[in-house]
């Protein structure tokens, strides 16, 4: 079967994709700003800081594109896109506290400005606001999917925490973590577009499969960029994962295929955390071809996403979903 990847030469740019759903995106932004408001001023300050800090908003875009690709004509996709954004934002607030991150998207993290306690509590507010909005949608299947999703994300966060400083983490374990922590929300975003469009079971499954593999590819490329990009491009400190003792795929592969000395250096760096050995680790990653291998794994995930898209009816919105996949695996930030 020829996949949609064969037609990538006709790929839309990210700006063209945004323009295609401009009206929907504006409606989502307006709803986010409206539902972000609280009588508690600190919630407003901290919430606006992170929601308006320059994120790509890929996950809400996927809700909009999936719904439009399947012929949806109501307005529930706007609510669902905003809900997905709130859930994602809540996870970012909590992640930055757990990881001790001070920089995200090129600006200070909320916890760096307001402290860990405020960040955790505002993250809780965003989660609870998202569940209020789920009730407003009024569809039990939506509630079921989203509640399961938040639980899965939490499991992924705990699994990642358990993996920290453990160099014996396997590639299989790594893939389990990134699915739960990152790809699950992508999967839910595209699946919900199918659910509210009343698509048949096979189409709903295909939409979910597309989102899952796209999310996997996105996170794998994120882990590539941690060792092959610059702080200016990424908007965060390069080597953050190593500093936190996270055994991501480039490190796992380099340990598996490198010589004894390279494996020892990487194991020691993961166990200890920090960036004292960053130069030696990067040399080991480069000499073992770990970046190329990890990029190939991301491409395999993207190819599975492309294949799943073929089950959706042809449309400019499906083309945009294809193009978004291309952007995710070729991005530099």
C-alpha cells in the first residue's frame, strides 16, 4: 500500500494549516481565555502566563482537523479543543515542577516565577476546569475517553519518574512511557474528532491510531532535539533530559551499541544526573549513530500515522493532518 508519505512534496506549511482552520482556532482561543478566568488573581496571572507563552497548540489543532476531516458541522469541537489545551497546560505546570525546569519555550517557567506550590495548584485548577467543560459537552463517551486519558497521562508521569537515574531502562519501557505521557493526548485529540462526528468504529480507530503514532513520533523527535538542537531553537536548555537522569532513546541506543567506555560514561551520567559529562555523552551519541537511529524510529511511527490517515475520506483537512505529521518529524523546535 502506498502511504500518504509519498505525496509529501505537496505538504502544507504550518502557517497554511493554521490558516485553514483560522476561524476555529480563534474560537478556541476565545473560549480558553474565557474559561481560564478565575476570581483568584494568582490563577489568572499564572494561567495566562503559560497559556499565552507561545506554544504550537498542536493538540487542539488535531481535534479541529479531525472533526473537519470527518465532516463535523457543530461546535463541540471548539469545546473539546479547549479542554485538550487545558489538560496539556496542566501537565506542563506539573512537569516543570517535577523536573525542576526553569525555562520553557524560551521564557521562564511558571514555577521559576511563582514557585512550585502555586504551579501545582494552578495545574489542579486547570484540570478541574477541563472536567467542568467536559460536563458541558454533554456526551458520556467523551467523558469516558478524557477521564481515561488523564489517568493514563498520570501513569506515564509516574513511570518516567521511576525510570529516572536507571540506565537499564529498555527501549520497550521507553516507548511505553512516551505513549502514556505524550502520545495518549494526541490519540485522544484525533479520536474525539471522530466521536463527535459519529464516525463508524473503523474510522474512529484509524483516527486514534493516527494520533497515537503522531504523538510517539513527536516525542521521539523531542528527545533527538535534546542532543542535536540549540537552546535558542528549542526554547529550553539542551541536555535537560540528561541533567534530570532521564534515559531517553538516544542514550539507550548509544549504551547498547557503544563500546564499554562509552556505555560506562552514559550509565554514570544517567545515574548521577547533571551535565558534567555532557560533552562525552554527545560524542558517544554521535559516534554510535544514536541520533540517526532515533530519527528512524520516529519515521517508522510517522509512516504508521500516514497509513492510518488513508482510512479517512480525502479532503484538504486530511491533507493538513498529513502535513502536520511531516512538520512534527522535521521540526527544529
